[in-house]
């Protein structure tokens, strides 16, 4: 892919060389994310951060990533507070916002909406989640995390991954499956209630690409013999009614005891977050919080690196970041672990 000026809408745009290029740039962002250095390479640039659906970490990490490169962020984070609630079309919003920004990150509840927006936009657009369809930056940060956690330096051939939960509506697992399909010999175990199974076209795509796919509704069986288990939340906002979502809440839970009994030692536990910690769901128990293989907060830290890399590449400054490097003058807490604690 030619990154400069490109819209980032779907994982289908990427090949494995693009992924390597992106990850190399992400690695180079570490000292900035750790506040060991600062850069003003995007000084003067403006990110339009448009979130028409709830978000905490994706919205804030896109914003922080842009700030860490020296750019400024303008945000709309409530559909009711935007003119879309007055009947404005995505086309008009795109024409307007792209006149104010150098790049846009956008999340919206409708599949295909970000692409529609991008067609009318005069600046590059990054898909931060379009309904149940795709979430490419999340998949990239997930793969980046998998590689770091498992100490894999290149392609992830032979990876064994279980995906658990609402695989029908979960855009993170849709994008991650497509991304993993670029590599060789991946073993997917897809654990979900039948009604929330991975869409057939994605399963077919994985099989056609030569990967092994096992589908089951038995979590304990599905947890065995994986390198990574990727949990997801029941996407209640995509159901017709709360009662329908309630049917599935709490069906799949992971805690310390289940992990010890059913997972291979050192199986990496991932979740795109938010985890549903209400008692009736409790899909990933707090008793795992200090577990060395729980990678969820390393995922969120890595998200900043990946989003910085995407911005730097799309705005054509990836090679100039260090030229603008400066000392950091304020107190900086050591909040990032250099290596997963599993390796310590
Ligand atoms: C996910 C999303 O919005 O798709 N969250 C995220 O971006 N990290 C997953 C979810 O909401 O369950």
C-alpha cells in the first residue's frame, strides 16, 4: 500500500509487507509514548476525531497519538451534539469537517458509513469502527501485541488462537481474523453461542486461505492448547432488544480457576475492552488482573504506538519524527513495562 494520503478503512487493504512497515514505525514510536522524548513533527496539523458511538480508549488513544506527534485534536463525541442529529448527511459532514482537518478518525454505528464518509472527504480518513463491520487499527494493535507477548519477531505462522464471545457482531474479531489470514497455518478456535457465530463469509475466507477453523459453543473445550485466547463482550448495542442480549450475557467467563484448569500455561489472554464486569456478565474476572499472561493493558498501551504509526505514515512524516525530537522537561512516571512480565 502507498500509505501517504491513503484512507485506512479495512484490513483488506493491507498485505504482510504493509504490516511489517507499520510495525517498524510503531516500534520507533516507543520513546515518545514513554515520554522519553517528544516530537513536534505534526505541529500545526489537526485531527478531526469524530466518534458517533461510545468509546473511551479508541477515541482517547487516537487523540493522544496525534498529540504525541505534536498535532492538535478537534473532537465530536456525541451524535446528539453534532448536526447529524438535525438530519445532516454523512456527505455534508465529511465535506465540512475535511475542510477543517488534515486527517479524520471516525467511528459510527453503521457498517460502511466510514467508507461513505471517506468518499466525500477531502483528507484521509481512518476507520475507528463502523458498526459490526471492521476496526482495522484495533486488529493491527492486537497482532502487534500478540507478536510482542509471544516474542515472535516476524510473521506469526502456526499461531493457535481462540476467539470467544460475540463473534457475529464483534468488529474487532472480524478485522483480526482477516489480518491473521495473511499468514500461514493459523489455527482458529471460534467459541460462541451458535446464534453469535463468526459470519460465514469470514470463516470461508479463512478456510480458503488454508487455515484450520474449529467452531464450538463449548468454552472449556475451546480454551485448550492455544497460544492466545481473545475474549469479547456481548455487543448488546447491536441486538434488537436487551432481553435478547441477556440470553447470552455471562455464558462465557474466564477466571483464574478456569484458566489454570483449561488453558496451556502462559496462554496470553487478550480482550479489546471494555470488559463487561457487571456480575451477570463478568466475562473476564478481576482475579486475573495481576496475572502475568493478561495482556489487556499492554494492548491499550500498544494502541497508541500503532495509531501514531498510522498517522505518521498516512501524513508522510514517518522518517521525519526523530528530526523533530526534543528532551522532555516534565516529571514522567514509569508507567510502561518494557517487556511482558511473563518474560521477567
Ligand atoms: C471494541 C469496539 O468498540 O469494537 N472496543 C474497542 O474499540 N477497543 C469492543 C467492544 O466495544 O466490545
